[in-house]
C-alpha cells in the first residue's frame, strides 16, 4: 500500500469492550437451545490401567438420564487420527472413548447425557468402573528407554528427528570453551478464564457451537470425522473467553458431542469444570533441553548442539501433534545470533500425563529459555558482561538473514533492542546498586532476554519451523453496503485480542473511510470468509494483508464509479474519511454512501463491476518480530522468595497497528511468563497421580505479584509483507521466562547458582543455594 496510514498507528480504544464489560456478551455456556441436554464424563482416577468392566445400569435408571455411552458401545463411531507432515512421525489413533485401557488421570471413560449437568454428574457418580492398575511412566526420558511400559502399540515416541547444518564437530573440536547446560522447562497450562466446551445439534445437518480459535478447521475436522460434506456442518463461535493456543485443537470431549446428539435426538452441551480443565484439557511446554555451546577465544559463538525431548503426554494434541513443543524449540535454537553450525535431535515422548497441546509461544519458550540461560552461564565462565557477549554475537540490525536452522529473518533491531533495554534499566547504575546491596546481604539481579518471534504462521513459516508441506488458506471479505458502511467478514476468530478494533483501522485506511463506519463479522462459518484461524501470531499479518488487498480492489471500484458520476478523471480523485473529492475542486464531491447508492442502482460505467465487494487471501512470506525483555529481581536468600522489581520490554513488531493493543499483548504475555517461572506448575506423582487439580495448587500470579510492564517500541517494518506488518502476540511469553531465570541466577551468582529448571518455588531457590552449583567448562 503506497498511501500513508491515517488510522493505523493510533491507540484507538477497543470497540469490543463495551459489550464485554457490560455483561451483554454471550459465551458458549450462555447458549440455550430448546430441548437441549447436557453432558458429563466419567474420568479415570488412574494414570495407567486396564478397563475391566463398566457397570452403568443404576445410572441409566436415574430420572433425567437420556444416555450412558462407553467405549464398547460406540460401535462404528469414528476415532481421531493424528499425523504430521514429517516423514519421521507416526500416525496415532485415539478412540472417542477407550475400550481397553486408560492412559492418564482424567481421561474420559464414559459419557452421560441428561436433562441437566447436575443429573449427569449424579449419574457419573453412580457408574462403577473396575480398573486393573498398570505401571505408569511420567518421565519423558524414561518413556524412551527400552524397558519402559509401552503406552501405544508400536512406540512411546511420536517422532525422532535429527538435523545438522554446518560442521558442528569441527567447531566443537577447535572451540576454546564449551559450555553445557541441561534445562527442564516445566509443564504449564494456558488456563484461559473460559474453559473448553461445545454444543452439537445434529438433525438433518450438524450445527456446532464452539469456544474455538479456528471455526473453519473445526468444521473440516467434524465433517471429515463423520463423513459429512462441509456444507452440512455449520460452526458458530460466540464470545471466546481466552484461548492462548489451548483452543486450536479438537478434543475427544468435543468430537463425541455430534455422536451423542445424533443418538439422543436432541442438542447436547458440554462445558468443562475447572478440574477437567486443569487435569484433562491440554498441558504445554514441558521440554528437557540438553544444550552445548562452542565458543572461540574471543567469545564468538561457533556452534550449538542439543537434544530436546518433549513430554507429549498420553495422546497427540489433535491435529497439531506433540512436536509443536520440542521441534519448534529446536528450530529457533540460533535465536538472534549468527551461529554458523547447529545440530539437534528431537523426540516427542508419550507419558501417562494429560496430552500436550499448544500454548502461546509453544516450544519457542522452552528452547529460548534454555539457550539464554546457557549464554549467561557462558558469560560468567568467561567473566564477560552478558550483554557484551550477546552484542558480540547478534545478527546485524536491519539486514535479512537466514539462520543455521533455515529461519528466514526479514530484518530487525537485534542489537538496538538490547542497547535500548540496557538504557531503560540504567544498567551501569543498577550494577553499582547490586554491589552495594550485596555488602548488606541483599541479592538483586538483572536478566536480559533478546529474541526473535515468528509471525503470520503460513506456508513459509511452517517450513522454517520444521513442518514442510503444510498449506493454509486465509481470506477476508470486504463489502461496502448500500448506505456506505462497510462489512468485513473473516474466519480469523478473535479470542480476546481486539480483532474488531484493529481490522476496522486497517479497513478504514485501505478504503478511505472512518473506523466507526466498519463492522467486523466473525464466528459463523456459513457467513464469513474462509480462514484457518487465529493462532501463531497470524491475524495482524494475514488479515492485514488480505484487507489491504481487498480494500484496494473495492477502492478502485468506488473511484471508477465516482469518476463517472462526477464526470472527472479517476486519477484526479481523492478519497478520505468517506468523501471523494476532485483534486483542486473541493466543491465537486460525493460521499461513499452516494457512490454506493449509484453502484447498487446499477449506474456503474461500462466495464466496471458494480459489486462493491472483494474477497482476497494472503499467504505471507516468512516474517519475524524481535524484542528484548529485561527483568530486575530481588531474591531473599533466607526464604527463597523472589520479588520482581521491574520488567521492561523493548518491542519491534514492524508497523505498529495499534500501540494500545500491542502493549496489552506484551503485558499479558509477560504476566504468563512470570506465572510459568514463579507460580504455575502441573506436577505428577511417580504413579502418575495429578497433583494440581484446583486453583489452590495451580497458582496464577495476581496483580500484587506483577509490576507494571514497561513497553518501549522500535519500528523496523518488514520489507516483505503487506504494510510492513509483523506478528507479535506471543513474544512476551517466549522472552519473559528467560529474563526472569537469568535475573534470579544473576542475583544468586555469589552462591554459584545456575538455574536449570522451571517452575522455581521458594523451596527450589533454597535448594539451589544449598547446592551451590557452579558453572563449569566442558
């Protein structure tokens, strides 16, 4: 787009908020249909056990119970088949309910359909299930050993992948120093305020209400599962109370709902409770990273190698598979650094835990945290300032580059963001304060985390991340209505990000109208333009590009019709704020509404399509944002308590569409990073029992634990994408954990502490101090 933006770049308040804040928004659990029944599930209390017998006669006899269904009674019901484009990966199958054995605590073993959720839950309690417990495996490394209990027919490993670029062995052979680190990023959870749920109404056709980030993919998966044409399936999405990646999957509880509706002859609804959400939805990010970094005499990074083992849980997260954590972690091992040689091995182990699914930043978080902690260890070993070591090795600013793992960076502010973060925290003064406080036995530390973040997940990014052969169609439709207002439809489903606001800004700039004249429609596969959904930092890049293309088409038609009406040359017309004027003759003008009226009255000139609508798609080239997060903490060495003093984020997402929304995305993602390191955890006992089944055990950070996130902006527009737009929705969670981990390690460096895991509870901090693990050269 050659014209300058007028509304893009402004902090336009979110147009979604009045409805949400006034309580008028309707979420999935607010949907009520005539004769609707409700569903509850009997769930396994065992991590691994044979299903011996299920006795449900008492439950079936209860008043209000319409159906009780077990795996043996599913008959010819379909199963979820999950595969990957990677040739190393297998194809794994999962029945909608198990017939032979259960593989994690919380796995559904029977479904009850009843008049109310209360009756359904009473019936669940009346069902008797006999189990024969089996040995459980909860350690992903143990799962890959030859003598581990076999959880699936052929293997406990979904895929083993090896990659090498450059002469890694030679780099390590001639290295002056080799630093090694084992980092176990702990299992965590997206935990949106609204959990999973679905409503199925299958009479002649199937209508499915879903709290999802990808309505059209849900439609495709349900149609394929039940042998329906896609025109026979309609997916409706009401307001979504958060997704963060958890809702880019089709879960067995959702997939079975159409079957139950067909069997019951009525609509059925399931909305999970918080225990189901924590124990049995989808966990994320647990990756064991063993990394080694080879350095030259001057601290130059020569090569990095590693083995990354993802804990995929008992089943594959459908359809994306458990590779999204370890393989994405591996793909971004070079980060912002010009490391010429990389080798990695990736495994996606099956364990007796809740399946692993997507969560904001997927494996980039774990791999980035491990690498950045390793770099800080290297700086301490070499007695070099950690920022100086990074600046010595980072890629040149503003220049496109290809990493050793094949990631095609389109240019950024890699060094500038580090320097800006250093300036904002007043680094030299902070180091002086740190030294003074240590003399008083107070331990303050600072950690930095510079990173690149993929944006606009489409075909090129999928290849960069190690998933070749994937294609994605994403489109937006723009229509000028007869009254001059504008309707935009898209399947890039909002789950809280502010799509209606930012897409109206882009449309207003593209057409030359006002944002308040634009209405964004989403959440209905029968009326909106097709898209694969909102995930992978896609919407700004892909919807933005589609809108700029579609509005250019419609704008041209408006100007052609206006030229005919005004008897002027099209090149002499200007369109701004909904008015078309003849350049140099301001009294000769028409409003967009007047031109639209002419179009709908079929007064378009010969050869001009009078339809003021355009549907365009956009499959963008690879694009990457970058940023640097700095964190300052104080650690109480007597109690292990960590207090975060400041968090600064220097963000460069190319063209900033709406600073208010960008800052909100950064702050929210950083808060989730704080939670992943200091509060949240999903522990399992050795026998596979789940130990965090309520919010009393799985702790969110709340406002008192979170400082204000200070966001600063650098702007390096992409030279490759429409409008120079890059994605940025995940970076705060990718980068914040490393900044916090490094700040804690920096604070405790007098004790020889090297942090090697998350989450970090006070007892873990004290154990690290007691262990006094010093950094050693390999």
